[in-house]
């Protein structure tokens, strides 16, 4: 499943888990918000998991997202 994953996707997820905010993640990675959103969508499809769940203004990681960060 994740054998051929683009490492930039994991890097984006790692920063997103630290920031819990798409726009701050985009700023840190020097990309657009839509680029971060597209990368998250790709990871969600590859993993078959939402990875992050919105709770108000925050993004809460799923157990699968935390496992990918480790």
C-alpha cells in the first residue's frame, strides 16, 4: 500500500500533524493551501482513512495518521 509513496506526502502530513491547520502547514512548506489539501486527499486515498477529522477549527488526527507519523 505505502511502498511507493511520495515522501513529500508524508512530510506534509508530519507538518500538518504539528500545526493542525492547513494554512500554517502551507506557509511552513512554502506551498499553497490547495497543494496541502491535494496532498492530504492523495494520502487519504492511499491509506483508505480520513487521517484528520475536523473538530471546529482544529484537525484531529486519526490513529492511522499518528501511526504514519511514527
